C-alpha cells in the first residue's frame, strides 16, 4: 500500500524539469533564476523556489535572465510527493 501523509508531516515535493512550462497548468511556482544554461533549442533554468536551495526547469524557446523571478506552471497530476523516508505518497 502507498502511504499517505498526515497533517503536519514534512514532505518533499518532486517535479520533473520537463513538466514545467512558462504558461498553462493549474499550479504556478515562483522561481528566482540563479543560472541559465543555453542548450541549443532549450534552456536549463537553475534557481530557488519553495524554500529549496536548488531547482531546475527545462524550457524550450524562452529567454530568462539571472536574478529575475519567473513563474513556471505545471499540472497538479505531474507533482510527486515523498515522505521523510523517500517513499512516494498518494496525492488523492
């Protein structure tokens, strides 16, 4: 059985970089851009969000500036939650 979190439990939010987009999606995350790696047709955006020390997003055809805040969106069904032991939690 997949465990579920209780109110007050610490959890880790997992998001795959390719699941983030500049628009669309029902969740928006504000990211402070620390570094942008240009990789041909896409960019890897490194930054900080949600109290995390490191956050990476993969974006195609977009320009980002270091030091700026950007909003990245994703669909809630693409979010993965983990307990303190690294076990995946249910989201329903």
